[in-house]
C-alpha cells in the first residue's frame, strides 16, 4: 500500500465579499480567489486533489520550472517594494507584527494586510508567516538602489507559473495586452499593477537575454531575417550553447568531420552542453569530455578579421580550461551577426584537442 504524506498550510483571508486562499506545502504555493463559501470549498477540493496527484507523480513535480500557482496583486508595485524594504530593514521579531507596524506608521488601515500577504505570497516573498530569502534579497536591492532590481524581479516572477507564461509570450514578441490576457484578470487595478511589474522586468538584462534567445531560436528554426541585434550583458554563453545544440542536431555530419580532423571521437547523439561559470562543459553520457566557450560579434559582411581576432583571443582560454579539467578537446563558437538589410547569422567554429591541434570552419545558419 502506498502512503502519500503532504504537509499543508491553508490560510483564508476575507476581503469584503471575496476570499483569498493561500495553500503552502511540499515546495508549492497556490493562490486562489473565491466569491462565495461554495466556490471556496470547490476550489480547495480541486486544488488539494491536484496537489496530491502531483505528489504521487514525483517526475511531474521535479520537471516543474515554477512552484507558485495562481496570480494575485492588489497594490502598486512601488508600494510593494517599499513594504519589502521596510520589512527587510526591520527583520527582527514577528514578521506579521512588523507588517502591521508598517501600516500603522504609514497611516494605513490594518485591513490592507488582507491584500498585501496574498500578493507577497504569489511572488514567493512571504511564506509561513515570514519573509523569504528572496524577499530579503529584494529588500536590500531596494534599500541600496541597486541596478539589479529588474533582474531580481525577473528571477522572482518566473517562479510563478502564470507570470512565467506571460513573460515567455512577451519574449516571443506578443503585445502586452495579448500576453496579459493569459492571467484572466478582470479588475483594472490588477491589470495596471501587473503591467507595471512586467514593464520593470522587461527593462532588465535577464528578460532581454530571454528575448534574444527566443529570437535566435526562431531564426534557427525558420530562417529569414534575424531580428535581435543588441546582445544584453551576460547573455553570450546562452547563445553559444544554443548554436552548439543546433550544430550538433542539424549539422552533425560536418561537426563529426571537424572533430575527426583533430582525432576527437564523440557520440553526437549523447552529447550535451551544461553551463559552468563563464564556460560550458560538453558532456557525453555523464562524463565531461570537452569545453565550450565563445563570443558574439556584430559586424558587416567583411566578418573574417573580427572573427579571427575573437578566436585568437579565446584560444588560450579554451586551452587552459581543457588542461585544468583534463578534457579531450575544446570548442570555440563565435556567432557572427551580419548587419545588413536582412540581418543573418553565421557561426565560426574552431575545435582543438589537448595536444594543441586546431581546425576551423564557418557555418551558414540556419
């Protein structure tokens, strides 16, 4: 007989004629809204049944990229950030009492607690009656006036499954009004607050990197003109790995020939690239066999000098990584974005073995 144990915390907060429900348990937080006792009972029954079915299927739970289900917002984003900063600065004693203290010191009704807590919970900033680690990090960023605030909000928001879907659509080029319809919001204030949150997130490098990655993926699938020309900070390795995966899956014969020319033998069908600090490890099965680095260059049709310059600069770095990790080979991929009336992408690929032999080839993409 299989025994399934789920430790749940269920909080019900009433605001006027509406109920907000926060269900916490087994690493998943769910936010519900209901307008009657009957609707509340039905929603709770369905959510608990769903949570139990996920618990029974551990693979489903592991594969989920987000742990927060349901979206709720009833206060402006700047007010939300101010509250998080206050609670971070005064993070001694009971967090609920500190939240009530914030309301008192700002001349606000304590009833605002009923909309603040579900909003914080929907972003994973409040759990089991206290601030989370992510909330404290966000609060410190607000206090310090950090430029990383949009990136922190991005990482926080994508843990909410509903917000993650909207952010993905925005990165694919959907208009804001179309993307936000996925949330099913009806109140104008909720729509406005959510749009404001998303606009802040979209100003950061994390979102811009997602947008660039989606644009590159679309280009590799469909060809045409490459639409994303401004590579955000810290996004290079994502693009190098994306092109590595494309080459392995679509130019396998030519990649195998390139590797064989420097006496490197790998099974392309079992090779993956895993990010590791400022480079990626090429894994065959479960064993690291190679290193992958690269640099994106944006140039005109006379791309050869820039590409050669980039590869010459990267070669000693690749050699060092290969030796430090006792790997069989290194691969340098330099995506070349050629600006013209219809921008296109090429890939300069150079492979070297641990003996110091190197060979290169330029690939047209897609």
